C-alpha cells in the first residue's frame, strides 16, 4: 500500500508504514523547500536518487551548514537536529526513518502552514 500525500513543495509517497520503521519517496519541485524543522524522536536517513538538492543541516555547534546532495549521496538526520531540504532542481530522495510520522516541529515555513512555531 502506497499513499501519495500532496505538499505545497511537491509530494511524498509513503511506501512503508509500520510500527518499527517508515519509508518514503519525497519529490521536491525546483526552487521549492520544506520547512525548517526538527524532530523530537524521529531519526531519519536520506538518499538522493534524482536531481540535486541543498540540505541545510545544523552541525554539532548549532550552526546551519548547507550540503549539496546529488544522486547516490546520503545523510543521516538525528533527533533534535534542525534541517531543511531545498530543490536546487527537481529532485527525489528516499527517506527511511523511525515510525514517528507526525513528529515535526516547524520553525519556519515558506507556505505559512499551521503549526509553524514562532520560536
């Protein structure tokens, strides 16, 4: 069972939703971006399979660093680490994670979505 969820920046297809893990394909349109966010519990790893994206990722010192990811490159994002994905060009990546599907704390959101923190 795969569920496609439309997002303002593209879409995600949830291909594995279990009580142990979560698997998604995420498509980001060129020039669009996900919210600047972090997860309280969710631990995830990304693998780019198409196009190019910039991953803004907080380093160990709390500074945001930008990583250009192209097909074949992957990054792990541990709980509590701020991050945002930006479509440099139309891109797709696999995300595998722990199963906390709704564990998203939005700090900034280009699309003004509900639940964005002002912190």
